[in-house]
C-alpha cells in the first residue's frame, strides 16, 4: 500500500499519522468519513481514516478564522466539505478550492453546483497554485499529508496570491517551519466530546498568521 510514515506537527488529531498517495488512492467516501479500507491480508489492520465528521468543531473554527464577508478565500482540500460549508456562511466574494483526489473533486463539483462564487480546481496545490490569478483574504490549507518541505514552502508560495491582512491557517505547518516555531498568534478552542476523541485533549490552539507588509506575522 502507498503509505509512508510522517513526523509532523499536526494540530489536528483527525489526520493521518502516515503519508498517503491521495491522488491515486481508492478512497471510500461516506457521509461521515473518508477512509482507505483495511488491507484484507493484514489481520491487525483497520481502516485508515482520512477525514471524519467528528472534527466539525475544528473545521468550523478554522473556517471562521480565515473567512470574511466579501473576501476571497482559498481552501486546499475539500474532504467532506465541512469547512467549505462554513466558509460559505460568511458570504465570500469568491471561494476557490483545490482538491487532488478525483472522487472528492467530483463531490466538490456537485456541492458547488448552486454556488456562483465557488471555483473548484482538480490538482495538487503545488502544481496548480502558480496558475491562480485571484488574490485572497483568507487561506486554509487542510491538505495535511504533503512532504515536510512542501508544508514549509506553502506560506511563501501562497504569499504572492494574498492581499495585505490575509489570514493563513495550515493544519500541518511542517517541522522546522520558522512560522510554526513562532506560533504566538492562535485561537484556543474548547473541544466537544467528538473532537476530544481525535485530539486527546480538552483544548486546541489553532495557529494563524496575518499578512502584514508582505510578511506573515
Ligand atoms: C483532511 S481533508 C480536508 C477536510 C476538509 N477541510 C473538511 O472540512 O471536510 C484533506 C483533503 O485534502 C486533499 N489533499 C491532500 N493533499 C492535497 C494536495 N497536495 N493538493 C490538493 N488537495 C490535497 C485530500 O484529498 C482531502 O480531500
């Protein structure tokens, strides 16, 4: 199976402890979860959960931090569309979503059918981000499964696409990321029972940065 270990700084407990080739994986997408079914030859193995509706509190909190009325919002990774739904409640002028997995992309396209402010792009953010011409006021990167150097590079790669005052959240910042080392701007959320199961703590600090004079502060 196309999985390798990940040593990360994930602030979201629902996410994988292993790196998965999302692009080519046959994922099972259900109403409440997305998963890779267990290897039938491995008796000790269970399904590998990629996303679970239990973490709605986290997704909503991230969406609320980066979205704003009439703002342009960039989201990496559609998943179950929980954060996307919440971003829409803020009435953004434009909501761009990049999704790497074709089956999830199709779900996103279906979800966006009645939303004139949404553009869904199929691809890996690393390959498509340079083609985007919009400028954003909020960015949420919940694609937590990239290589460490790509996670670290994201903030610099997205910066030219952002307006001053833009808010940035990454679920995984990447180890040795100088931004993550600072991590002094955060919103502390109190977790509900569902979310606690995945995070193993009562509270969670969502780290965010704001683009100020061309720097993430
Ligand atoms: C944890 S889920 C996102 C959950 C979503 N925020 C929600 O509320 O349901 C991560 C998503 O990112 C996508 N993804 C992973 N790596 C990606 C990449 N490099 N570029 C674009 N999308 C990616 C996955 O296919 C998956 O849909």
